C-alpha cells in the first residue's frame, strides 16, 4: 500500500492521482469510484459515501456506505475537483462526476501506478488494492463489522477472508517479538 501511494507521482494529471487515491483510501471498486459525484463527499464527517454497485435486485443502487477518509485527502479532492463549489450549485453537485474517464482508463492508470510501485502478479490491479485495504484494516485491528461495512460486503463470511489473509503478517510480528 505504501509503495502504491508513493508511486502516484508517475501520473501526470492530478485527476488521475485522486482517482487512484480514492481506491487506496476507501477500498472501493473502480466502477464505484467512477460513479462518485461532488455530492458523495461529506465534508462534515470526513467521509466518502459510496453507492455499492455490486448489489442485486431491489438493493441495486440503493445501498450506500460511508467510508471515513483523512481530511487531507478530502481537501485534495476539493482543490482538484472543486467540490465545495459544485456542492453549492442548485443540484448540490449531483451532476458533477469527479472522474469523467472510462473504466478502461481507470484500470490502465491503476496498473501504471502498480508498475511504478513494482507491484506485480495478481496483486497488480484495483482488486489487489481493495484486498490490500481489507488486509491492512484487519492488521490494524479494525473490527470486522467495520471492515464489512466499509467494503460493502453482504456477509461477514466474505470479510473473514481478509482476517485469514492477514496470517502472513504473523511472521513479521513474530520477528519483532524475537527482537
């Protein structure tokens, strides 16, 4: 995760950097990030409100999750995308999508940052970053119910995958203990 964040400088456009940062800070799917508008940024609570696009049936388009993000990131979003100005418009920013590029461009930019960060293999994609977010949260001892909520999982069983995947970190913890 740290290498990905440091490698954002490889992207020339600040809009592309904020897109990749959104994936990093929220663990959302690229299609969920691309659907975000100025209205989805909650300045008061320091959060991004994501509409879960993976829900089916009656839930589709009606399930939202609020994900806390650092205030510095929200300020960067505002500086790059003019969020406060857009939220002051008559529609409250509903029509102001943060990123107007395609999913293909989103995937390409994410892979470009992954390559610059020297992240390879199955982890070198947006889904790999989403999994890294879940694992990082588990290692940081975020309650599994919060991880479930932030990632938009329907079942706690799905979230438990991240708790099991945190096991490789056991060696690093043990090495610290061994001194």
